[in-house]
């Protein structure tokens, strides 16, 4: 577990199962969905922090994971344990909750609470208040009624659980493609960059599907080539011995967005490296890892112009500090009209969610 730090669990008000489950949902992302390895890590954490005891052992925890449908035997005759679809969903939700916790505590206030969600034509239906709902959509009469029922007139107080909003149709939908760089440099230089990228992708996927059901999110990865992946595959994502084919990723992203009926489209690109690979017309690979190859960057800038012509902004989130790489991304963004962000891993999620909200605002006007 070198290079990964887990804080001591605060299990004063939690059962050993809840404490270990919370850790499990975090560790499983670091192990790329390898349950056996994740359990080995958890066992070490358990021994260090004494989470379990003689009454509830670590073996009891593993059995409870099985009983509650989080893990299952692979059943392939080779032994081993696999995640269930329930666990995959729980991991995505945990990533969203963790990231939203960071956003709410963030110094820059990147997440806008006055989301355009529900700013369209009202439907006449009421529902419970959710994080992100505009405050002017709150139906005060219904909310006061709930507070009176809950606490009575003598001990009257209103909580967020009492608030009711009037449901509204969302006026616009947004189609997004998230590109994730899985070249080998995402784990080089002693820094794990792929795990934060996976966490952000899972949080974004869970957030869009639950908060903006009319929006779409496609996720693609790119190394020497590019291919789409399913949301459920995110915990298992790993880097490979790949170069960085930025052009292949953009071509696939544009192809996916072309199928989407909405007029509002965007591409998010999480990368830490320079473009270093192209696929030639004859199917061969052209690669150059040294510096910025003018032939490769020229093709990238051509793609910037193509996406601009298609009215698709490409917002690049650069997890690298090299000045010459930042200059290239800046040139790409100037041609395309999208945004360029130069960020550390700890700010990655805040920037992506903030940018998504700003795009929703622009499209709802």
C-alpha cells in the first residue's frame, strides 16, 4: 500500500461492518476491482486499527459482504471473489458522496447550489427538496405544513427534510463524453493519477444519472487507440503500456456525440501527458514520446478546429505542470473555444463539476 494513506476510521458510532464497508468501497478503486487484494488491504487496516474483535471477526465481515450481496464467488473453478452489480453501484455512490463532501467544504465554492435543474415549466407535482434545487422552487405552505406535523406548534422547527419543491421539467439536456487518458504515464513518477480520475468519473456518472436523467454521459478511454467503456466498468479501469493518442479519443467522442439528438454537447478530457501517438491511414501507429512532435500536435490542432466547427467544446483537465504541455493545451483550447484547466489531483473533481454546472446554466438561458 505504498503511497496510499488511509486515516484512522472513526467507528465510535458505527458497527464494525459499516466501518469496514466504507473502507472497502474506497480501497476497491485502488485495486481496480480486485476483491481478493482489497480484502488483504482491509485485513491489514483491521489489524492496525483493531476494527473487529473476538465477537465480530474479519471473517464475519467477509461473510456479511456475501450475505448482503456485495461480493460473490467467481464460480469459474479457479476460486476468487468478484464484485456484484450492487457493489459497483455502491462504489459509484460513495465516490459521489465523497466528492460532494469535498465540494461543500471547498474554498472556492465551485459547486453552484442554484442549479438550473427544475427551472423549466412547472408540472404541478410536489417532491422532497434535494441538494441542488433552486431555493425559489420551495413551496412554503407545504413545507410549513410538514414542519408542523413533525414537531407541533409548541416545538416548531423546520429542517431540510420538511422542505417541498414544485417539480419542473428541465428545459435542456446535455450530452457529455468523458475521455480518460490511460497511458502508462498515469502511474509513473511515483504518483497514482488514474485512481482520482476513476473516482471523478464514477461520481460524475452517478451524479448525472440521478440528478439529470435527461442528460447523457458516454465514457471512453484512450491510449494507443480509443474505445468506449460502460459505467459499471469504471472500478476495474487500469492503465496500460500505451502512448497517448489524443486524436483517436476525440474522433471516437465526436462519433458518439453525433448520435445524440440534443444540440448541447461537450467533451471532458482528463489527461496528464502529451499527445504521443497517431494511427496512420494504413492502420500503423506513429509514435514519438520525446517532446512535442509537430506532426502529432498538428493533427491534434486540426481536431480542435473540427470540434469547434461542430460546436462541441473540449474542456481539458491537465494533471501536469510542464510549461510546454500547458502551452500546447492552451493553443488547442484557443482554437476549439473550450476551457483548459491546469490542476492538481485534489482539485480535479471540483473543477469538472463546476464546469458541468456552468455549461448547464449557459444552455438553459
